[in-house]
C-alpha cells in the first residue's frame, strides 16, 4: 500500500472510531491494553491479544494498590493508585458540554497526573489536569484539587487551545505542555524532548482509551 493509500485508510479508520465513540456511554471497564506493530508499521491495540506479537502497553490498576513512585508528570502528592474509572462520569459530562473527545481528556489526565487529584508538579501545576494557578484563575477554578473543578478548568483550557490551533490536536497538546508562546515561536511543536514525548504519550493513551470504548460498545452489542 502506498503512503497516500495508508493515510487515506487511517482517515477512514479514524472516522469509524469517532463514530463508534459517539455511541458509547460514560462507563468504562478495566482492561489491560496490548500493542502490536505490523509489517507496514501500523499500530494495533487490543485488550484481547490474539497472538504473541502483542505486548502490554497499559495496565488498569486495582483501586487498593499502592504506587511507590510519583505521578506521570513528575508530580508529588498521593502515593495511591486511583482507579481511572472513578473520574469517567465527570470526564463524560464536562467533555460533552465542551464538545470534546473524552478519550483525549482522559489521556491528558493520565499523562499529567496519573489520576492523582492531589498531584503537584515541581513547577506548581496542580490536580488531575495539572493546572497552573494562573490558568485555574483564568477559567474560574476555585478549588484546584477538587476533581470536577480541575477537570472543568482543564477541559476549558484544552478547548481554547484546540480552537486557537484550528482543531489541530498535536499543536493543542504541545501548547498545553509548553505554552502557546513556545508553539507560536517555533511554528509548530517545539523541539523540546519533554514536549514531544508528552504529545506522543497523550496520543498513544488516547488511542488506547478509544480502543477500550470500542470494545465496550461491541460487548454491549451497540
């Protein structure tokens, strides 16, 4: 298949994914996610691996487990692993109001804080979506560590960035991580290893959550 053909195929698959996503309710089942890259370089995600070529990419933690390390963005705070499903109703409600992809919102939370509401980064970013105090103030967040308020502010900010960059998700994510000025100055994703890694991780997490939602929709016969 030519590159043009592959790109067209990815576009069609992406459209189908989004169509399926629209039919999925807010619930989310815990499941390990496996990844395989085929001979064309295409990534395949599943929670039911069919051959030995799949490798574990993400495990859904048990609610009572302890995690000795800090959050996904180097944040400090609670040392407990939080079941990511606990925030699904809030994510679905807020994302729906702002016409946002809830898989993207959940992916940002995973990359930013690892679902730790009390997380605080070395730079002072706080909560699930790691809002800086100025950003929280901009979006009317009073209790920055309260999950619903933090997600509300984070989704508002991400919506603002998506609108600023014409719906370009990678640019919006880069701006969420490094700031709009850095993206504007470099005319794209800044050449910062941290930012480029961040964008890649969020997009991978988003794909994993999309795959989970699709599997759930199929299991429910939707």
